[in-house]
């Protein structure tokens, strides 16, 4: 597991992973560029999701974050992938259509669009 050097990650935190034979690797101090994909996902999840909700406990947080992660990986366009979502097939050419269907995601906070069937 790659983690930063935040004080909230104590020796006891590392011991849990070590007891499961998981190697814990610490990135250098003040170096978020060493773990950019995780840092970017956390930033996106905060800005686009958790900062906009009043979360009522762990179950509620898990439900919202699960739905956001699904949106992030299946529907949200990414600039580094030519506006494709991570799970999109880059070889598929979208079929132009005049009819578009809207789906509300993440408690109606985010809208996803796709061709109507």
C-alpha cells in the first residue's frame, strides 16, 4: 500500500497491513506528485461529491462514495483520455443521435447523458 506521511497514519495503522502481508510504502514528505492518481481521485471526490452532502454516518458515506466511484469510472469524461471515461472502449465511435436520455446520479447532484434507446 502506498501512503503519505500524514500524522493520522500511526504505527498501529501500518501494523494492520503488515499483519496481512501487505507492504506499506511511504511517499516522500510533501510530495503529492508521487501518488498522483490517488491524490486526484480524492480531490475530485471531495470537490464533486462529499463537499456537497451532509453525510449521516458511515453507511451513508459508503453509499454516496460507491455511487460516485461508479460515475467517475464509467461516465465522467477525463481530459487525459480524450474525454473518455476510464472504462470506455477507445475504439468505439459514438453513434450520433438526436435523442438523448438523462440519468441523475449521486443523489441527483450529477447528470449523466447517453443516447436514448
